[in-house]
């Protein structure tokens, strides 16, 4: 089998790209499970770093705050984006472009500016101190636009005649939504929830200005960097990577076994509004 120079160059570029992306992750994983975290080659296995991380009360509190922030932001962003997308696709009419421009406007604002402006608005105009509630609302403003775009890709070709048919046969709007619309658009809702959860969970720029002394994992990790890269940070990154890998593995198994289907069905056509 003969390889052409162009094909060899393409394969080499792909290999180098994957090495560039994944070798640091492998290094971090080895460093978190080795006695010598600075140069874990060959690795001498030890779980002391993981034990210190799991027993650190500051990291435990930060993890709980980050999870709570991520779940609240993802739930609100997904619910608001789902309602807004349905309204845009079905009821906005000629004003769809105007409303869409307003909804995606936060995409063009830097996260640092959004955090500072939210802090000024809450502190000077509303007289409220930074807390979890204000951080959730500020993150929802940022994440809402991404959730709306994800939902728009799901609903772009949704056949609204299905809803009309259900209501013609006597179904109420609520029953139509839960028994017809929701089962067809849930992949978009799930995708929006996952993306917005990750964005809020990892966010530092917005949450830093609004949470005050309330620790989250990004703020704790950022503060620890002032004293150098500690072994606990390697362990923290490894735990996060393992969780993401497990989620991807579960989704892959569900898709391969046919227990769940994600994404848009190509046979679905958009109805004329």
C-alpha cells in the first residue's frame, strides 16, 4: 500500500495535534497519582495527593458551591431558552430577527465586563451585596444565549403541525407540550443543560466579582496558583477529567445500544408557519 506525501503529512498533523491536546492530560493524571508530581516518570504510584484533596474542607465547600451554581444556572438557562426559542420559532413573526438579536447580545460582551457591570448594578443601584443569587442571575444572562442557539438548532425543523394536530383532537396546550413537544425536543434541552452547566461550573470571571468570599473550584484553584502549582491541583484536574470521561462513555454506550438518541432527526421537516 503506497502512501502519498499529502496523506502522510495529514496523518502526521493529526497525530501531532492529538499529542499536543492529550499528553498534558496524561501528564496531569500521572502527576496526581505519583509520589513525585513534578516529574512522574517512571511513576511511583501513591494516592496521598488524592487523599489530601478529598480531605480538604476548602475544596469540598468549593465543589458544593460550584455544583449548586452550575445546576441552578443550567436549569434557569435551559428553561428560559426553551421558552424563548419556542416563542421565536412559532409566535414572533416579523419581529423574530429583532428578538433574536436582543437574545444573543450577551455573546458579544466579555465575561469580565459582564461580571463588573453586574456587580455595579447589584451594589450601587439595587444596594445588594454579592451573593450566590446575584452570581446565578449574572451567569444566566451569559449562558442563556448559548442555550438559545442550541435549542434553535433543534427546533429549526420542528414540525409544528404535530402540536396543532394534538390540540385539534382535544389536547390542552400543557398536555400537548409534555406529550408531543417535549419528547421530540429533549435532546436539545439536554444539550443546552450540559453546556450551560459546564460553563457556569468553570466560570471565574463573572462569579469572582459577585460571590465575594464564597469559594468555588475555579476561584480556589486560581488562588492556589499564587503559591505555585500544588499536587492537589493535579488531583483536582484528574477528578474533573475522569467525570467528563465517564459521562462521555455513558452517552456513547446509550447511543450504541439504541437506548437513547441524541440530535435532530433528518426526516423531520419544518412546517410552514
